[in-house]
C-alpha cells in the first residue's frame, strides 16, 4: 500500500522555505502586495488575497496558473490506491460466529431500527473511548516508534480448514500491542502537520506549497472548487501519492519516511473508492479489521457495531459490488474506522449519501471527535462544513487561501459567501444565451 504513485507525476514544482501561517492566514496564488492584509481585510479576489506579513514575512508566492487540463480518468486511480477495483481475490469466509453476528437478517425486517442504531452508537462510544484518549493523557516522551509497535501485524500460521469448508479460512490474526499510545510522539496535540506540500502533474500545479496544522479533537474541513487540489493534498497526506516536495506528519511520524507506522493511526476514505467489491459487506469489514491487526472476535464485534450505526445491517451479506453509491460510501467509512484510528481522513464523505444517512454519519463522526478523535474531510457542501466543522481550509488552484476556525475564515458572513468571495466565482458566465431559446 505504501509508495503508490501516479505514473504521470514528475513535474517538480518550484519550492521555497516556508514559515507556518498563523491561524486564518492566507496564501495568495499570485504575488502578494507589500504589506499583506488580515483575514478581515482580505481582497475579494483570490489573486489579490495576501498572507499577513507577520505570518510569512518573506513569502512572495509565484502565481499558480493551471491550464485547462482535464483530469485523465485512468491516470489518477492507478496512483491513488494499490487496490484495483474488482480485483480477483480469494474468497474470504468470515468465521461462523461472525456470520451469526453480522449476517444479513431477514429481508422482511424494517430498514430503520432506531433502537438498534442507538445501541450501535452506544457501543461505538465505548470504542471511541479506546482510540481517542486525549494526547495529554498519553506518555508525552518521544518513543522509539519502530520498537514498541511492529510495522505490520503478524499473522500466525493458518489453521487447518474445517473439513466441510471448501474455501480457505482466514487465519486468526495476532493483535499487535496497543499502537495508539506508542504512536504519540509529541507532547503537543498536533495530529496532522503539513509543511510545504507540493505536487505537479506535467504542467499542472495541483498543490502548491500547502501548510496545515490540525490538532486533536478537531473537525477540519477542506473546501475548494473542482480541481482545486483537495484530493491530491489528501492523497499525499495519507501516503497514497508521493509529494514532489514538503512533508506530512501524523502524530509526529513523517508519512513518507515511515508510511507503515504513520498509516496505523489513520483511517482513510479515498476519493475514488477502490474497494474489494467482490466481498460481502461483512467480509469487507472483517478483512479490513484483520489487516489492521485486530483479532477475529474483536472485528466481529466492531463490524456489528458499525453495521448497526451506519444502518447497514440488512445488507452486510450482500456483495459490495451490488451496493448503491451511498451504501458503498458508508461501508467504506466503516472500514476506515474499524481499527479505531486517531485520525480519519475522508475525501468527500457525504457525496452520494442521502440526508438521513448524512445525519447519521455526522453524528458518528461528531461522537468520534468529541472523544478526542480527529477528522479531516474534503467537501463541496459549504453549509454542512460550516455547521459540522470547527476548522476549515480553503484551497484554490492548489494554493491555501485561508485557514483557521470557521468563524475566523468566514469573517462574519456565511462560509459559502466567503468561499465565493475568496474564489471569485460568483459571476455567472456569459455565453449561454442559447440555453434560454429552447429547441422546440
Ligand atoms: N493523476 C493525475 N494526473 C494529471 N493531473 C492530475 C492528476 N490528479 C489530479 N490532477 C490534476 O490536479 C488538479 C487537482 O486535482 P484534484 O483531484 O486534487 O482536485 P479536487 O480539488 O479534488 O477536485 P474535485 O473537487 O473536482 O474532486 C486538477 O487540475 C487535476 O486535473
């Protein structure tokens, strides 16, 4: 899974030394005028938005001009995930006990089960308390990361299959030692630190020298127009796409120096879902859990909790390839959460998700955050980001224009209005007059 890289990457973006911006500081995509501005006095056009001098005294950024490059559909997926869709995988048989716990129930059962959902949420709350211990409660001394936590879970020798079972059974994995505490290498509560991250694809500057600091217990939204560089940024942060320059550290571990260690404390929902969709939902969660080193019994328990919480109990026995887009998103989110990571990185988690399900997802994520977990998500839904997130970053043309708390960034207006102001996309383009002269 490590070191996946886009085949057509290679354009090295010009880089410079950076000073972390203050909260709310902006980086203009074009040269900033001498003097800089505050968040409140920022120009309404992105190309004239400047970063305060105090935050980045020497930074005069080059203009970021993106040619109208259409994203090649085939190029990015190959880089973004090591898991090819519809990959032929051996049949995985979830142990019988697990099937009993999470198998699809009778189709005649009602889809909505408020009590069951509440029960699942209650169990998730317990789960959350395990992974989301506040950083302050954790040993703050630097640790030898590679020693106390094995790089990969050690799987024991496979057990002999049941005489009646034709397919191979998954071996019972040995759960590694508790990882989360060992992975907290710093005493401050910075969970994600991004410095000078850049990425180009040919002539396209997808991400230009981005800095982000995300602390524990924060619900962090990344917004930007299509092609702004959100997915590219998240892919580099999660170890799916190698940056041209810059670093991303999770709990003090540099993702591209120690990807296996850094990834242990992350749960990732990638943009274009690469998923073993020839598995059933229960098999997928089981597979995701044991790959993360959880024991079978624990995986079964968590799978049942997650299936209930996400309202997927009735479809856990179905092939994932037969799921609707929203179901797929939810089961992928469940798979990202099953190992109770400290950091969830979610690319467009609400896309294709119906409003009721979105509310459920938000409730689960809020609960996770309130227990000390951290969520970084990208979204185009400004109202939702304003309502749900505590912090936000606005990225336009690969450049960070604004970041900070929601209130700092929106500056007295709605986040949507502020976004439009920052991106300069409020004008309705001309040239579509023909659209109002109907053909009949
Ligand atoms: N593998 C790739 N090869 C070439 N260009 C790419 C690749 N991936 C992304 N790009 C380009 O990089 C830029 C940023 O793309 P990215 O997918 O990060 O944007 P985004 O903000 O996630 O967009 P959206 O909101 O539409 O999902 C775009 O111009 C895109 O065409």
